[in-house]
C-alpha cells in the first residue's frame, strides 16, 4: 500500500509524535558550547569549486564553510518540506521594480583567517565578483540559476544592485540556492580555481581544517563568524563511507550523531533496530525531493515517437520501487515534472490529463500495444547509462526499472559511469540514447522546469517545444503566487501528455538524530551547515 499524504508527516521526539504540519519548537534551553558534530557522507566531494560542478556532495560540504546573500531558514521552527527565506550576509533587500533588487550587506562579515584573504571584511565587490564569475566561468552547470541577471553593481562598500534582463519571480529563491556560495577573489587568483581543499575559504560558520580524500573531512569553528555566539559546536567531522551496511553499523555503535544517509536519513528497514539500540532517538518524516528520471534522445529513433515514450511509462512501476526500497518500504509519492516534495507547486497526479495519469499506472499489455502502434511490435534494444555511485540501493532501483521495461519488450544494455564522470557528462546530455538517474538538488519549482528549455545545459533530452517554453517564461514573469501556480500546473499537464521525461517517485524518508542533539531539524536540500550552526550538543 502506498502510504503518503500530509497526515503521514510526523516528528518523533523521545518517543513522542509531533505534527509537523505546524511549526514546532524545542523546549527552551540554554545552549551549550563545544563538542564536535559527527556525520557521514556516502560520497566524496567532486572538488570544492561551486561553479565547476553540480554535485550535491560538493555543496553539502561548502554549506559548512560558505555563505550566501540569502538562505533557507533552518531549525525546529521550520516544518520539514517548507523553505522560508531569510537573510544570510545580506542585512536587508528591496525590489524597487520587477527587474531591480538592492541588497544591503551586514557589516563585519569576514573571510576565514587564511593566507591571501587573512580575515578581511566581505564587501559589495566580493558579491559582484562571485556572481560575475558564476555567470561567466565556463562549465558552470548551475549557471541557469542566475541567468536572468543582466548587471551587478557595487553601489558602495555595503550595497549591491542586481538588474535583471526581465522579471524573474524566483530570483530570491535562486539566491538562496546551495550553488550560490560567495567566493574570495584572492583564493581564485592563488589557486587558479577552487577545486582543491586549500581553496576552501568562505565566511561560513566553520573552516575546513583537513581533507583526507575518500576518508574524512574535518571542520573547525570560524572564530570570526558574523553571527554573534554561533556556531555552538567546536567543529564538524564528516566520514566518507560508501557502504550502507557499514554506515549503519557505525551509527548504531555511536560513531555518528545523526542518521547515516543523505540528509541524516536512516533507512526504514533499519529503523526498528535503531530505535531499540538508541533509546530516545528523535525522528522526522518528510518526502525527499530526490526521485528517479529517464531521459531519452528525442531527436533519435525510437524516441521521436511519443507512443514509445508513453509505452516506457506504462511499463514502469513506481509502486514496486517504493515497496522494494529499504528507505521507503512503500512510503512515498509519485512525481510529476515538479517533484511531490515541492508541495503546492507539484500538481496532484489525478489532476493530470488521461495520457499523463496513465504514465503512473502500470499496464504492460497497453505498453506493448503502444509499441506495436509505433512500429515496434517486437520491442527494441537500447543502451542505458547511469552510475553506481549512488549506492547499491539505487542500483536495485535501476534493476526494477529494466525488468519492467523488458516485460514490455524493451531490452536494455546497461552502461555504468563513475559518479564524477556521470555528473560531469551524462546529466548534461552526453549519452548515446537514454539515461536513468536521480534529480532533486533544488528546492524551488522553477529549477525543475529548466530541463525543458532549449539551450539549457540540463535539457539532456533535447526538448524543443515553443509552446512549453512560452509557458515556462510566463510563470517566471508572474509574481502573483496563485496565478503562477496555475501556470505551473498547466505546464505539468502539457509535459505529461508529451512524456518528454519519465519520472518515478520520491521516498518518504525518516531523518534521525540523537536525543542530545538540540535545536536541530532536518529538511530537504544540501544546506547541512545552515541546519547545524545553531544546534548544540547536550552531553
């Protein structure tokens, strides 16, 4: 049975259950300083240059060391699955008109006390430099996040003005993205780029002290962090461990303070054991943004024919994936073009047109009929690229999908790429025929629509639909939230009819943390540092 819905979201604190449909607050306590947060990562960072990779493993680590103009609010007052925006190094902002934003910076924000930067104050020139580099450097897969920017001006030492090419209603959300970290010009000049650990110089709550590739990252408190009294913890230790069994064993043995998976999740298959071994374990359930997607080369046979793409959707079974997933055990939700975790921006599946709804209802005979109508009565064979870097649970998901396609007559040849190579090539459309992977690195709805705009790097399928492009541009220019949501719903209806990409489901996961971790709450996204900096250890 699929178990999903707002009623299923809950937070358990020391055996109690708290409704996370409403904000909740921890009991008032005096924060304690000191201690080291210990967390786990399944993968090593793909370098440390936020303008040279889209890898979440890089962004999660930079969240401990870097800042942005704006950020997503964190802490127990924020319900998981909601993303309120607040200031970071910006003190305030104004929007004089639909294409102009003016930010006033906090005074006294200082770079880490490391050579070449030496703790100097961050200024408007640093903001201008960062985002001009973001837009102009070759190879930035996240460039589209801020592509609406036409000009950046440092009006004075603490004032930055952004002028946009056209209205962009998601601009503040874009600036709060975990790809928009502020970087130091001196670090770029010294190292040539920011890929090496030595170049990790930010204004964030911790500093990278030591990096042992594929083993461990050690962070220490930034003594000059601009938020008075923060962070409370002396440091953060991140252990890299690619084996889920090993990660879980280390956690139950007391080596980590949080669940051992991405976003501090514990797999449901391990949850009962964890609760027995860890009295008072705190947990929260919410739907992940991360979900599976299939991209096909739309300009190649057999994928030119929409009936073939629909056949692939009819053959697949997102329910089977959720039931088999050790993270979900049947809990989760199917994803349209905008993932279910986006809440009000994600259209309910039952509001899609018939062709769209059918993509989420497995019917192998119907899939075979569609293939026959398209001229493939005996099916076809096709290579499929992916990566094993997401771990064995992901590979189980891949095998379920390939098995379902085979039942309809679609034979596949699986081609595996190393994770770094996959992130640098396949996700940008550098594959022969078809790829299956994960998406889910953004918390704003607009970012998921970029994959349908011609010329965008993440338009890996090669979508070129003028009507769809016009609708996407229209929602970006629409500041009225209700009207924008209606347009985005229409966009998702249109996409589902064309089956430009195929989506499975997102898992409803359980994040877990020890009872001695205070003032912390999980959420979607890569901002580990933002969620940790005001938390403390009571032990």
